[in-house]
């Protein structure tokens, strides 16, 4: 399926597609029947707990391991049958960056660039500048902090001028300033037509930077689509009342969907004002004094736990009629 490239205005294939990807380790399915679509120019957040299947999926997309079933495509080309051409123009950073400690930052980038193809000096300079590495270009990589090494690894993924970036936990080791800077770099690259797949545990960052997300749990895709409609699926209220622990239990027994909220409040599923009024009426009828009810819109973290079924069992109960 063709999409519109942000950079050129021309139609292009989806940058990444996966159909029915399955990877078995013995009798255990690390990834099972996974479909994934990333249009050109998008920033796509790939979310899941440790062991959910994120890294296995990424390695199948990059041709580092083969699926037992299914196929991955990059720019319309099957990875399994033509990885040499399918992976042209793809930059990736998986796990920790692999750097030669005795070489300088710039020497590491130039060596990596030569292995990747013809790279002009200006491209190396731009990567150094983007990641704030210009002033330490002559510094031995082995003397860098973890966060600085992470930035060198991201710079490597940009060389040569790749049109698809796959970054596994790129914020690891970065300080708050560089987490924010990376967010702006990714947005700029996306505006230039670069497609970016980010695997991350930092749900707040993903919520701010990504156009679409895929949420994987136990090897299966639980949700794939735009961020905004996902957050509009669920809406809660925060209730402040007397004896919140007893009120929490009373709501559970009445089959409301309930979670502990911040500052002693109770988070209750109530999408409409009518449902909020029912919650208030019930608590008052049970002898509780309600002094606060305010609307709480779900964030990506809330939706992640809902979709991966990690909220408490009482939250899975059916709401009251």
C-alpha cells in the first residue's frame, strides 16, 4: 500500500510491513502472528514489557534472525529473500552501541560510515552536531560516559543519510536535557521524511513524539494505530471522599472498574457525566462524604496497562448498570 512521503510529496510504499511474523523457541512462541505497518515519514513507538517480543520482532525486521512463519518487508522488499537491497538506507541501534574504545568519536563514526557505504564528511559533521558531539569528536570513545556513548550510537545510525531508523531504547543513559533534545531531533528527522521506529519503556516520551504506536504483549500485537484515538478510548474520574480504602472496596463490590489514584483519590471508570453522577450517588448512599470529582483522561501509560491487562483484577469487573 502506498503512502505520501513527508519529504518529497511523492507516493511510496510503507517503510515497514510485517505479516504474520512468528518466532518459536522450542514450544514457546516469542512472537506469534504479528502484523505491523509503518508508513513513510512516521515516528512509530513499539511498546511492550521486557520479554514481550519487541527485540525479537526488530531482529526479524532487520534480518538478524529468520521468522518461522510470516514475512517482513522494508520499502516493499521482502527482507528474507533480499536483505542486501531491502536494508539499504536503514540505520539501527540495538542494545548498547559497539564502539572501539581506543579510537576517537569521529574515527568511530568514519569507520562505521566506510562500512555502510560512501559517506561525505559533511554527513559525519552533521551527525556529530545533531547529537552534541562536535566538541568531543577527538575524545577516545572508551573515556565517554554511558549517555555520551548512547549519543554516538544514535549518530552511527544516521550514517549514511538513512531514510529509516530503528532505535532500541535510545533514551537509555541520557540525561533529561538530552532526552528532550533527542525528542526534537526525531521530530526534525521525521519532517525531513525519515521514518523512525522506536522501541522504548519511556511511555511519556513516546506519547509526546510518536504518530502511531504498536503495543505488544506475550508476543502478540494488542494495539496498533494512532496515539490520540487510543487515549480517547478510556476516560476515568478521580474521586476524593472520606474513608477512601473502604470506599474503594465498596465500589469493587458494586462492580465498578476501580484503580487507586494519586493523593488518596480513587480512579473510577466513568466515560460520561451520567456515569460520574452514578458513582457519586452510590458513594453518598453508602455513607461516604464525596468532596472531589474531576475528569481524568487516560495517558499512554494508563492505556498500556489496560491493553496488557496489568491493572488489578477489580478493574476488569463490569461497570455498574
